[in-house]
C-alpha cells in the first residue's frame, strides 16, 4: 500500500510571497503523483500531476512541483501567491503497477493574507 | 458540459435507514471512485470501479456498497448507516487511473 504525509496542516502567507507546500509519500513500487486543490465549498480540481519524464512539473495557476525519488517527496511551489490561492491543497498517490487505489494526504490549508 | 453530478447534495437521516447517493458522469469515463472527506484526515477512498461490473474496495469500504451496471452511473449505498458515517462524500471519474479525476460537488451526510 501507499501513504501520503502532508507535513503542514495550515500555511499562512502574505500576498505576493513565495510558498512551498510539502508532501512526502511512502511506497514500495513506483507511483503517479498528483496535487489537487479544493476551494471553499467546492469539489477538488487537478493542479498538476507527475506520471514520468521531467521531475519538474508545471501546473495551472502558476504552480509547479518537483518529484524527488530519493527523498520520496513531491513538494508544491508558487513564486508569488494571490489572495485567490486561498484554498486547501491535497497531495495524492497511486501505484503504477495496476493496483488502482488512490491515497490522499490530510491536506494543507493555504491562507493568503493581504 | 462535462460534469460529475451527485444527488442529493445534503442529507440528514437516522441510524439504520438505508440510503443511496447517486453519481453520474457524462464523459464516458471508465474509472469511477467514491471518497469520504473528514477534517484532518483528507480524502479516503471507499470504493472504485474500473469499468462496468468491475468494482473493488478502497481504503475504507466497511459499511458501504456500490454497483456499476452502466458506465455513467456509480451509486453509493449505505444499507444501515451509523453516526460514524457522517461525512462529506465525493464521487469522481477519470478516463484511466493516471488521468485527471473530475470530482462531483459533494454530498454532505448527517446520520443521527
């Protein structure tokens, strides 16, 4: 089985500052990695995903993430946040080997302050 | 418009009264999944389906049933709900496991 740890439950940051949301995973097999965002009172939508190839993945709204296999991490970054980025962010993992379960982290609430 | 719909959006029920939450997608997706979201726990997968008549347990299947008789529909059934099933439920679909999952708007369930 796989598991995901999001180390920070809440991250406060001022508008236009950079932010990093941390995600570590555990798996005995190769994985696909995802970041989803949930705006208040909405469902989740995909920010970005890592399937293979370049370890730096760019997503929507200026977010990017880097897959680090040796550290089993997939941290999400944005160089300059906006008030509209206030939301909850979820890291997720699924195994490549045909086991089709999804595992989500506990989420990080990003609070962007003016 | 491509979408995943869930009904009802809000439901209050009592312990032991069977209920069904419907989920439907119009994108011809093969992979469908049910999650529950609880504060501090994130989303946990209840059941998933790879295609019609192919379903399997996720991480927290106890107390739930599903069926996939048609490609577009994936209902979640609680045969005897209990208060610990009070939660926010999401249905999602994708073309394949590694593709983008599209989430429904959620169903907030309260079991008294």
